[in-house]
C-alpha cells in the first residue's frame, strides 16, 4: 500500500480524548509546573486499570496548516480510510470490549497543569520537504505542552502505583514500529518453546515492505535465545520475523496470540499485525503501551535482553557483534530495567522504557518524535522536570 493510503487509513483509526475514564474520582495533589516551578493543584493519576469498551473511536481533529485547503480528493481519501478501518475491524479476530480485569494499566485522567507553550521547536518533516509521520499529519505536534517536547505523544507513570505523572496525547492511536517487538517477545516466551532450539534465517524473513538492511545474513542459524536478544537489543527485524514465523502454528497463529494477549492484559486500543513492527498496521496508544511494558517487566529475559549493551553471534559470514539501539542503556543516571526503541516513517521515532526517576520506578512512553535523538532529549526534559 502506498504511503498516502497508509496515512489515510491510520488517520481514520486515531482515537484521542483527554477526559478521565468513567468511574474515577479526582484528588488534588501538588504538582510542579514547567512554567513556574511552583506547585499547583492537579488531578492525581489513578492506578492503571482497564476502561470500559467504547462503541466507537473519537477522531482527532487535525490542525490545518496555514494556506492549505482540503480538496475533494482528500475528502474521498478520508472516506476510503473510514471504510477501510470498518472493514479491518470486522475482519479482525481481536476482541473489542472483553478485557480482563487484572490489567495493570488503563490510565485515569490527570497529568500536568501548566501554562501552554509551543509543542515543538523543531521544523516538521513536511516543512523540511520530507514525508510527515501520522502524528504530524493529524496535528498532534501542534498540541501545546508545558515542556515543549519534540515527541507528539508522551506518558510517564509510576510503575508501582499507576499514578500518571505526565501525559500528552496519551490516547492517540498511532503506529508503534519496533515497539511491537516487546509484545512479540512476550508471546514467544509464553509459547515455552526451547530457547536453545536453532532457527535459520531464510527468505521469508527478508523485509520486502521497506527494503531495510540487516546485519543478519540469510542462511545464518542462531538459537531462539540469541534471536530474542537481537530483536530486543538491536531491533533486528530478521530475528523478530524468524521468531514469529517459528511460533507454534506459524505467523498467523502468532498474530492471533499477540492480539489475544493484548486483549487479556487490557490493551483496548491496540492491534498487532506482525512480529517486527515494519507494518504500520501495528498500532497502539501510550496508555496501552504502558500496560505492555508493565506486563513485560514480569519476564526476566525481556528485562535482561532489552537492556544488554551488545551480543556477539556467529553468522554464515563469521562472527558479528550487535549493539543496543538505545544510548541510555548502561547509564547509571537511568538504571533502566527494560527499554525498546522504534522507527518507521509513519511512526516517527519512538521509545518505551522502565527505569528510575525522582527516586521511584517509572514507565515512560514517547511516540512520534521528530529526530532520532529527540526522544532521548525529551526523556531528559521530563526527568529534569520531575526531579527539579
């Protein structure tokens, strides 16, 4: 599918609302504002729990750019997108509304109350002559936030209590790129297949959708444990593809299992289409991803592999060293216990992680950041705000 078609389809499935979940009460608690550094009464975030199913998604109003007018062609594209979304939901096997009560996440309203400042100081991809991400296309980067983050979506949650410490566009449904590999790892480990079993990379694992490169040559045979670490640490797409392909029942069974797991743990606005994240049909919200990270933290191997710095493996072309995609791994400042980065054109740069900030264990989700390193800068901005 062409990029324009992908943009139209994904715009149609965006769900974004800042209202608290039904049935939650607000309690005032001091919260520092980015503008003044003083305390202000803000709603306390409630413990993460599943929200009741909604009959339909509320769309995000895109902020039109000055000087641009919608055309009949754009209108037809929007109609086609809505039709495509309706069809995909009919065809999907993912339950929409039956979610387990043991979820650790589905956020209550809350977050920060501060003087609004421009959401980003960076030029957008479109302004620079590039292709906009979904977040840019629907105007999420134009939403003001107190910290002027470069990410369109941000969420920080206390990992123990579920209290929402900071949020921005946390219910927008967006492509999540290689963040998908966290769910892939959960499903693979739940499958309880031997980690020592050797799997060969073949043509089925080649990226024919985006033609991305890989350091893992065709014909290489690695253990399931090695592939899992390469997928989490280095975001190796061929490794993730081979793991999903070798799931009991094959790729189709893997995708069904991923969507069942998402429903089971309370990810009510998420859809998984593969194990790599190369497809823009892998979509979620920051709130759902916080649920997923909380769940993944219960798997020692996901914690270990995602925060490893490097791994040397033997391929058909000899020994090769693979390294982490996250520069914060190994930093004593963060003490990360779990992390994953991601990027495709439609998603922008993404990051999820679990680590310590302000003396507590937190989960952070950043989606659709403009630049490769902006998500790291946003993490630092949020940290300084919480600790300042």
